[in-house]
């Protein structure tokens, strides 16, 4: 098994990829696996529709097969595109950030809320949450109404995330927030400070689980 953990951003955005890479800084260790963050150059600029989700699955599978020396893989999109197909394509562990982010939230509080990018992604999240069987612990899903390509405006993005996060906390009763887009990765610490409750950055959650699996040889 290799000594590299590959984080795949399924969209083509350089800004989003750099943000994910910065979020990996606390998890990097001189003695641990190298954490490499890559993007899909042929992917859409942002994954916002079901068509976007399905369009990147073959690209993810191809990348996993090409990068077959990695110790584990993380798919850094909150729709977990191609997660189960990727698990069929390799014997190494594959993690989806939505699954890992939600599972992590369940350890941090009683009810979790999702801060999403657009309202149109919420039905897809609801299908996913139902399949996971976690709706009894789900407080709500609210959108900041910004496209992935608009997340580069850090001031506007954080302001909207704080507004929506406060609504989830005060109106929906969420005591944990999950940032439901990898493009939000830079804002976890500041958002947690502003809201006063735990905030999960799902790529960090997935990479943390992957590092544990690698260390334990599971």
C-alpha cells in the first residue's frame, strides 16, 4: 500500500481545490501519509445538479484506477458522486465527504443542520439522508443561495453562512452544523466561533477517518 492519501475534487475549480488543500493543513504530519489534493480538469466548474453529479462519476473512476498507488481516496464533493462505484474499482478504502461529515456530526451533538449552496441541492441531500437513516437526528437544511463559482467572495460567503447557520441553530434547533459543500472549506473555524457550536468541514472529517483506517490497516 502506498503512503499517499488522494483527495479528489470532482469539479475543475482551482479556487475550490486550493481551499480544500488549505483545510488539510492541520491533518498533515511529517510521519503520516502525504495528503494530495487534486481536481478533475474535465469536470464542471461546480457540482450543483444531478446531471453534474452523474457526469463526473466516470472521471472519478478513471482517476482512482490511474492513481492506483494511493493508500486511500476521498471524494471531496458533498453529493458523494461515484462513491460506491469507486469502492468497486479499488481494494483501497474510499470515503465520501457527505457520509463522513454527517457521521462526524452525530458524535458532536444531538441534531445536525446542513448549510448548503443552493436550494435546488436540498432534495438531493434529503434523499441521501433518508438512505443513511439519520433523519431523526436532522434539524434542517438551509441554502446560502450562492453558486460554487461565487464562493471565491470570502466575505459574502462567510456572512451568508453565518446568517444561515444562526437560523439552523435558533429556529431549527441544530447544535452541530455541517458545511455541505467542499468549496466552503476555508470558513470552518471562523463560522464555529461566530455560531458558538461545533462546525464540521466534511473533507476534514473524511480525511481524518481515512488516516485512521490507514494507520490501523483496516
